[in-house]
């Protein structure tokens, strides 16, 4: 025997309001929640810091070989491009994925540098999935000490 429950429209309105609140809260607190997970920062997180003589960028790019990465510097804009390649090229193999969270395909990230750099003498190192770029500051961007003399 089934129990009958009286329909209360106010109870459904509260749950709709709570759902909308949760939707707005999560979309502002966790960008990418609504399917926009392809943002560059999700695909390639990086650290950028400055020393006395250099600007250093460390980008996490696991699973990509150095040959598949392209780095360019144009003025104060650093661009890192590459491609996550699929493990298999056999398109005829039929697969029934239960979960597929790893990404495949090209990616790109552009970052404004805090100062002018000398792109001709930059160094790039790739170890354990971390790309480290050491970009020497341009001479005009370096801090210069002025000697003060007393008369």
C-alpha cells in the first residue's frame, strides 16, 4: 500500500532557490564548474616570479614531451603552446570509457611579463613534467645603483 503525501508547492520553491544559490556560489567560487574546465589555468598551472636579474616561469605540463612545446616571447608577452597527444592512434578500437578526465589536444597559455626581458638569452629546462624558463631582464629593466659622492 502506497502512502500519499500532500503536495506542497512552497517546499519545491525552497529547493529550487537552494539549487540556484548553490549554482551561483559554485560558479563564482570555482570557475569552470559549469563545463568551462578548458581554461588555460586548469590545463597548465604556472608560477611566475622575479629575481634581481631574471624573470622565472615554472609551468606544469605533465605528459608532454619537450618537442611538443613551443615557447615565444613578443615584447612583454610570453606564449606557451603545445599538445597533449593521445596514447593510442588506433581509431578503430572501440572503447567504453567509464571516466575520461585526462585531456588530449592542443593548449595555449599567454602571460604578461612584469618587465622587459632579453628573449635572445633565455633558457628553457624541462624536467619531470615541469618547464622552467629563465628570462634575463633587459638591461634597461634592471635596477641600477647610483653612487652618491659627498662634496
